[in-house]
């Protein structure tokens, strides 16, 4: 510190100093339809450049599936880590699914919470136990006959910001949290500290995105579109049979991706459907910037955005005791979706319990994707995937 310059301010976007230049160079995603273009512009999705080179870090076969850890560079920020999971010994084109991880207040990790790994980080184990009923969604999908890609999205896991020296506003809030931990006798893990900092820092990320003409949801959609192109370009994947699935924030990502890309033929949204009106005034602070992009409502209500998709099939799973959405809002959204989609294209199921992707819900979602993307011989498909009303 000197009297002339004062203290040195840490970067507010450490690890992403090249982000502004990237958005200036690739400001606008070119969508396939006017309806998708309106959504892309509202979210501020940057252009996704040519498919990046993908490297394989390791590969192993265990318990019926082959898992490969992949890596690619999107042109700004840290490299992306993803996992490709396929049925062991599979041959010929497989239907593909992009498995989209949730927000979960856990940005230390990302897609690792969806995959069975030789060594699982405790934060991923906690996310699986707390949100996915202890199951590895992406790996289970692969066991059912899909090629599944699960990747870290912008600001999560391998794509997280460097908060080792947090910016001042984040540091101040983090100091208060650490003081509370000390008072309570809690010894936080590295993941706990990072996730606390990232929770405060999300506001800074959203402000930066707004300044650049994009949004947190738009940047995440950019990463998801890039991953979808990687999945579609794999030699053993049928690019005409692609779907996506997500829980909570991942469900929002699933909806946005299906609306932005005509590649998605079938998709699942779990615990992420309501009307915007139902969030007012008491449910706004239950959600992150992934759902609450400024101005999005001008395009229509959340369920109405599904009409912008060219997908053939949609399953929405609602949890009746979901702490993040009022039941009335979910039921209103269900009625809107029924009015927008012809019979047989939209399925809505209501489940007991809270904001958790239970094993039974996952089984329903798996059956839905198997039916709609023909993962197996049609004669062996489950005849019903309708959950409890």
C-alpha cells in the first residue's frame, strides 16, 4: 500500500478477465428461429464459436458404463470439464442426453454431482445426497442406453471464478459468515468457504453480465449450447435423437436450451416450473439470477417460453411441497402448459415432497426420455411413466 495509490483492489472477475473481450467479439448468438432469437437476445447469449477441440483426460469402464473425463476451452475463462458416460461395449449411434446440473448453492463443484466417479469429492457427495436422492443421474441415464454428457457450466466447478482473493464486497460478507462459523464452533471445508463466497459473488457476476449486455442465464446458456454441439458431434451419437434434463436450476437450463436449439427433441424440467406472478412478493429471494433475468417477463411467462421450442416432447415434474415454488403457481403453470401444447407432447406430473429429485422422479424421467428418444427396442419400453397426480 502507498499513500499515492491506496490499497490494490482485487479483480472482481478473477479468472475471467478475458470475458469482456470475448463478449465484445462474439456479442450475439444466431438462433435458428425468430422465437428462439428473441429469447437469446433477452438473455444476452453470446455467439457460440466453432466447436472446440476436446481432449480426453481419462477413461474407465465400471459397472456397465464407460466414463470419460473430457476437457475443452471455450475461449474465455477456465477450461471446461465434462464427463461422457456411455453403456459399456455399445456400438452404433446412441441417443444423446445433456445432463444439466443444478445451482444448489454449490459452485465449488458442478456436473460431478451427476456422475459416478472413482473418487467423489465430498461436496459432490453432499449434493447427490441432498438433491438427487443419493443417485448419479447421468450415470443412470447411460445405463439405460444413452450417451450422456454432463459438463460444468459457466461459474461452476472447473468454470468457477477464482475467489482466493475475493473482491472487497464479497470479502466483507464472507468475513461476517466466517465470524458466525467461529462463534458456532463450525470448521468449514474449503468447499464451504468457496460456496459462501460464491453466493455473495453471484450478484457481482450478474452486474458484470448486465454491463456486458448479457446475463448469468445467458452465459450459462452459452456454455450449454457449446456442450450440446460437442455431444451432437460425437461419432457414436445420433444427432437426430438428442434431449436434455435438469433439476432445479438445471431444469431452467433445460427449458432455455430446448427453446434456443432445434437439436433438442425431448426434454425434462424438474422442480423449476411456476408462473412469474407467483414469485411475487414472497418467493423472489428463494431464487438465483439463473431464473430472474431482467426483462425476461416481457417475452411471456415462464411456462410460455416452452412454446418457443421446436422440441417434440416435454415432461415437467412438480413437487407439491417444494419450498421454492407455491403450489398455486405450479398448478397455474401446468394449466398454461396444457393449453399451449397438443395432447401427447406435454406431460406434467405432481409428486409429494420437497425440492428434491427423488429416485422415483428420476425413474419417471428416464422412462420418458427412453420413450421419446427410443433408447431401447420399443417392445421393451415402459408403458407408463406418469407420476402420481
